[in-house]
C-alpha cells in the first residue's frame, strides 16, 4: 500500500480575503467555433448581396447548432427562417460553419432549446456575432433539478444576453404551463439566470430527500435558477393581491408562504399572509433557520403583525412566535357565546423556547411565554388554550448518564392569569419554582455480582422553593357574564376571581420550601410460568409551613408515606393453524392471554386532602388498600400475501377490575389505574375495558369504557371506527359519553379525493343529549400545477360562530411540506408551528 499524498490546501477565496467574489463569466449562446446544421423544409432560397448573403427557408424548418466539442447544442424549429451569412457564396445548404453566420431570424411557432431551457415565440432573432437574442410574444421554460421546480415565464419580449441569462419585460412567472395559471408572479422587469458553477445549496429544514435526478454522481451538475425582478405583483388567477417593489433570489424561495382569507363572528373578515423574512430583508438564508413574517389585516379589528422563527441544528433547536393585533377595535367571542368589546387596545403574545445540547450528558432548556391579556388566546389561538402544555417561563439544566438524571430548574410566570383551559377548570393556578433541584436514579441493581436483577432500587428526590400563581381576572373578563355560567365553570360569581375563591379555601401565594424523596425497592422473581414483583415504597416530604389556614386540624410540617404490594402476571398462548377466512382476512390465529393481579396498601401520617397540591405526583397520592385484577388478550394473524406476510394484532381486549378500600379519598368521578405507581391512581371501584379491532387493512374499530361499580353506571364510554372505503375515500365515526357532565357527543367525518385536483373534507359533531348539532365544518381543496386553493366553512351552535376561509398556498416556493395551513374549519386567528405539524412544539 502506498501512502496517499496530503492534498494541497486551497488558496483562500476572494470572499474569505474580504473582497466580494467575481460573478461567474457569461457563457455565449454561440461559441466561436461550431456548425449549424439545417433541414430546410419545403423550400430554400439563397439571396446574394454585396457584403452579406441570406438563406431563406420555409415550410417547417429545423436547425441545430453544435460546437466542435459537442458540449453545447441549440435546437431551433420554426415555420420560416432567414439565415444571414457573411461572404459571397455558399458551399452547401445542409451544414454551415457558425463563423459564417451573422444572424438568424425565425418566425411562426418558433421553439428554441438547449436541453436545459426552452423558448417559444412567434418571432425570434439571434444576433450571432454579438451573442444576443430577442423573442417576441415569448414563453420561457426551464427546470431546476436540484429543487425539482419548473419555471415558466411569459412576456411581451424576452432578450437573451448569454447562454444562461434572460431579460424580460411585462413578464408573468409561474410553475404552471397553463396560459392563466392559478398563481403567478407578475414583474415589470425580470432577469433569469442559470448558474451551473455554484455549489449546491444547504438543505432547507423542509428539504425533500434526494432522488435519482440529484443522487447520480455520473450526471453533470444541473444548473440552479435565480431571479431578479422589479415591480412585482402577486396574482391569484388574474386578480392581484399583493405587491413588492423588487425581489432577488431563487424562485423556489419566493418570500410569500401563503395567503388566507377568513371571516368569522369571532374575528370578523380578514386577510392573513405569511412571508419569508430573510428574503424580504435581503439576508442570505441558512438551511437550519426559518423565519417568517406574519402580516394580517382584520377589517373589524385592524392590522396585526407577527413573526415565527425556527432553528434546528445538531446541538441546538428552538423557535419563537410573536403576534400582536394593533389597536384592536373588534369584539371577542367567548366559548359561552358571550361577547366583549375591546375598545382600541393593542394586544398580543410571545412564545419562545430553546434546547441546547452542551455535551453527551449535559443539556439545557429555556422557555418564555407572555400573553397580553387573558382573552387573547381564546380570541385568536383557541386551540392553544385547549391543547398546549402550560404557558410558562423557565430554565432547566439536566445531566443524564445511563439510568441517572440530575436537573436544575427555575420556573416563573410573566402573567398574573392562567391561559390553559385544563388548569383553569381544575386547580385554577400555576406553580412557580424558584428554584428546584432534582435527582433520579431508576432500576439500580443492588446485587450486580451476587444476584443480578434480584433487587432493584428506584430513587426520586427534589428540593425547591415553590409558590402558587393564582388566576386573578374576574370571570366576566373571560365571557362568563351570568352566574349560572361562572359558577358551573369556576365555582364563582361573574365579578369574582378564582384567586378570591382559592384564598377563601385557605390557599396562599407565598413561597414554600419543600423537600421530597421517594424510594422504592423491587425484587422480581418467577415461580414456574408466573412472574412476581414484590415492591415496597417509602416517601418523606417536609415543608417549612404547616398550612394552618388550609387544614386547621393538621399541624404537621412533615409527611411520611409508605406503601407495599405485589404484582403477579403470566402469559398463556395457543396457535390454531386451521383458521382461514377471506371475509375477515384471517390466516392462522395466535391467542395470547396475559392475566395479572396487583395487591397494594399504603398509609400516610398526613391525609392528602390536608395538603395544597403543588405537584399531583407528590401531594395528591392515594392511601388505603387496592386490588386490581386484569386480563389482557390479543388475537394475532398473518396478512399480506406471499412474500410479504406479517403478523398483525387483529383484536386486542384489555379488561380489569379495580377495588379501592373505603378510606381512600376519591377526587375524580372517573377512575384510573397507574400500574407503575399505584399511589398516582384515581381511587374508586370500577371496571375498565379497552378494545381495538383491526377488522381488515381497511377497517379499524376501537372502544374504551369505565364502569363505576359504586354508582352502578357508566363513568365514561367512547367508541369509534375508521374505514378506508377506497384509496380516495375514507370516513370515521366516534361517540363519547361522560356521566359526570351528562354529555354525549357523536362525531363523524369523511375525506374524499374527488379527482386529481379536488379533495373534500367534512366533519360534524352532534350533541345527542340535547338533540342538537354542535358544530360542522367543510373544506374543499383544489390542487393545480402552481397553487393549492382551499375553501372552508364552519359553524358552532354553542358560540353561534360562523367561519369562512379561503387559503392560497403557492406550490414550489420552498418549504411546501411545512407551510402553515389555516386549519380544518377555517381557524379565525393565527396558528403557530405546532398546529401546522412542523417546527417547535409550542
């Protein structure tokens, strides 16, 4: 083996030396050497002059230019052609040296192509000596292989100044070959360049995987496109809807992300646009950073501005969402159907987060949340209030190594109210942690050398300074203006606050120091086919307050909690090779039965109802005795066919009976069992059953139920089915019943691809208890070569809210896979990344 020589270090580029790089040299349309081959058509006429000659060709003419190296070609076809020649004669008509040609004039259905671009027009003139061309009533077409992006340009005139540069006036650019595309970009002046020498761009966050067009190393590097335009007009069909003074960059990264028109009782009519902020500011875009400008106008409220940033690097990722409605003079529509005039206030919100990987063990997380007023989320981003994790401002540093975790946390609130609906309807406050430190060590083998796995230890410890941040706005500020509404939702009158109710209950906002440690030991073993896991748990919690106002009969600052139990489980299975059914798509059956039993008991020196809840898993833990008997069953079969057989869970049925003793405090109408930590279960006497039935590859049925044995009634029941009727048509239906709320709802929907261009989505919700339609939404999407158009309509009977929406999404403008879609049912407000499916989980 011979050593490979060390490659020479390249000289620093002009950009690195501080001088801008020189633009790539222009490649001529015609090289100084080459041949013009001619297929004259019906007739060829030679006209001789004193200093120049002309060759007139008619009847469908084809010409091909090729340089002597064969690397450059140009194919020309037209009904009529005039070739202007130098010299006094012509040796042959079929082939002419390009040095003999002064110019070429083509007329009638002209097509010119070099394999990378195509020009069409009625009249074309090539000035061969000056290497320029002009096309009248022109259509230019090319394709960017790297981005898989077609580009069509129609113009009154297109001038070609080199092999890779074209100038046009009064042009219209689009990704569609249609004369009237669904979406297009108009420009007073535009320059299109192709650059084959530039390095490939860094992949964007939403970059598509490479294909054979880009992954073949033998294929020459395809050219990339860039556009410089002045007097830019964005058009939907023939209707202009936005203007820009100029644009420079790739057509794939045109700054417009999408445009949507909406109209609802909540926000009124409005237009919402999303722009690539880097390109608007002329800043070079990085592949790992995405930044968008949100520019909206609500006709009843006023203008709104915002931004959405996302970054994703190997060691860091995060995002920022900021949105503000300026001088809001509209009316908020709340969930109870009530309204509140805003009166010209500027309101908004900011959400941000950042994750940083310091090294293989250390990482950091930062988050910030600020909301301008308690009603902003409900008015403009309703789904965030319903589904988002807690709005918080915090910093957290963690160290992970194998089964060990150490964390440091500081958490506060920038608002004096709670925006998450699940917190408002439950505890009514958020928790501050200034600061808190924790230590976790799970599944630690205590006898690794003597008896590996025989005894394991599970440790959780934390120490911190905690406080409660009460929700302080009156119920009226959230639209609960009637006592019947506010009392049912929060247990207060319209002019009262949740904070007042909590203070009456003995809770307070002053900080409390808390130390908590949980220690568990398990000793799993087996007796034949039965697996046993005995466990004992101890917990000690200490506070610097005795909570005398909250629990006057309890004056202990410390709590000692202890529990013990045993889990027993086994697995039985049987295979029946005789089962075969084409109707049910069954081929052999394996029946797996997993019975299990858990017996558990725990006691505490302080009852959990006497402790204010800072963490559900610390203060709100159960006591007493419990028994759970479960039976999980799975039926498996083979599906797929010859050469692609796979094992499928056809039917899974899990059932259990849970019985708690009478001294266990019950705080939820719906029972729940937590297998890993029984103390975190919801006590009661109940039966649970969960079923999933994959009837065929096209039909699935699921159901879940909790039956309360104390009330002898269903506590919660849900059942649904999903059917793929055809590759283009699917439907679903689901029913839900909650006994404590006395509510029963039926949801159903269909999705139908009516054709290659049209999709229909329809979803409805019906209130069976009140025999009334709850809500219905419908959306029609039309896909074309250059744009996605979506029209949606929705109605909610509770709030009497009607929403109408129209969305225009240009296709092929970069990041198509991650573009914001205004949501099923025409969301009236804004929607950050987590609701569009990409980016930071806000």
